[in-house]
C-alpha cells in the first residue's frame, strides 16, 4: 500500500466514528504503604495491585516505603 492509498483510506473513515467513542475511565484505589529496611527487603505487591510509588532515605540500611494501589480501567 502506498502512502497516497493509505491517506485516501483514512479520509474515507466517517468523522467522529472513532473519536465519538468514550474514553475509558481510569480509577486508582489507594492501597497501603509498606515501609521496610532496604537491605532486608523483598517487596511484593498484593495480588491485583500495582506499585505506584517508592521512596528511600539513607543508605542500604535506610528505610524504603513502597506505595501500591488497585488500578481499574473501564
């Protein structure tokens, strides 16, 4: 397919057909912040949740906070 053919095909799409689709909503339900000693840490997020933040202070013996939440798209 040439660039001209592709451009022609795109101009044949009725205006608003793709743009009219509602954008999905994204919800972030705050979870918990776990604070652990970094040198001893092996952090796993709870099932069905994702890490949304991490903060560390000090050296390898300092404390690290992991923040996680449940994210849904619908």
